[in-house]
């Protein structure tokens, strides 16, 4: 199935998947569904301001033939970034749908989305949580270089980035 902008009727399902896959989200991350659902609302704008987020660029999903959400991925930008980087977020595949190439497909899709918006860098943060070990392999395989680490109470946050290369015109 194609990867599409999350339809409003699939939003609850998509968010339930994100919550299931990332049970230890921080407070802003947990509230980010408010920003995704109604980005123009007062609450969403207040949250974005508090989190230093400039704007939300995408929240996309892969659905199965019955309309259930199999995977999610999103993009946003930070106010503090001096360059045109977008950040990958809410990126996950339902546990029962893993190891079938969906994660790779969603990652490539989000890269194409960022390139289409004229961005030349894609950044993300992940962590040493065992739940995110597969993602480290995926990111390494796809050329995401480690920028920095930040130690937390239970896990270390890992920042990565990739320089995006627009496809060359075949003509
Ligand atoms: C990371 C994640 C998105 C991968 O999704 P997926 O659909 O299983 O991935 P794919 O089938 O497309 O696999 C692509 C590559 O990822 C790596 N990978 C995926 N699962 C892996 C695993 N269990 N162990 C080791 N490497 C793994 C491999 O390099 C794989 O390439 P290969 O098949 O050629 O070996 C999924 O495991 C997930 O949702 N994890 C929890 C959430 C998360 O960590 N999100 C990102 C961090 S913020």
C-alpha cells in the first residue's frame, strides 16, 4: 500500500501505534498528538513554542488493505536550527509487521518528502533503549551519521543526521 498523509479517520489508530511502540515518551512527546491533530489550535501552538518547534511538515502512514495503520513517520523543524534541516519523528512499524521492508520504505519516503520540501539535511534522535536497537542498524545502513550523545537517567539519546541528495535529472 502507498504511504500517505495520515487520513483523519486513521489518526487515533496511528497515535495508538506510536504510544504502543514508544511507551517511555517524554511529556512533550506524549502531547505531540495535539500538535499533529490540530496544528493551528491554541494548545498546539503553545506546545510547539514550548518545544522550540518551528512547524510540523508531515505525519504519514502506511495502511493495510483494511485501513489499519502499519507504520508511521513524520517531519518537523526546530526554530533554533540555522540550516534547513528537517527532523524525523514518530517513526515506527507495528511489531507484527516488522522485517518486511516497511521501515526501509517509510524512511526512504520521509527522505523524499524532505528533499521535495527543499531540505538538504535530515536529523533525528533515537536512544540506546533496547526497543530502538533495530533502528540503529537501519540508520547506519542508510548513512545516518552519529552527531552526539546525551546521557539521561535510564537511556542515552543519540543524535544522527544524513545529508540528503536530490535525485539527478536523467535528461
Ligand atoms: C526500526 C523499525 C522502524 C524497522 O522497521 P522494519 O519494518 O522491521 O524494518 P525493515 O524490515 O525495513 O528492515 C530494514 C533494515 O533495518 C534493520 N533491522 C530491522 N529490524 C532489525 C532487527 N530486528 N535487528 C537488526 N536489524 C534490523 C536491518 O538493517 C534491515 O535491513 P536488512 O533486512 O537488509 O537486514 C522497527 O523495528 C521499529 O518500529 N522499531 C521501534 C521504533 C523505533 O526504534 N523507531 C526509530 C527510532 S526513533
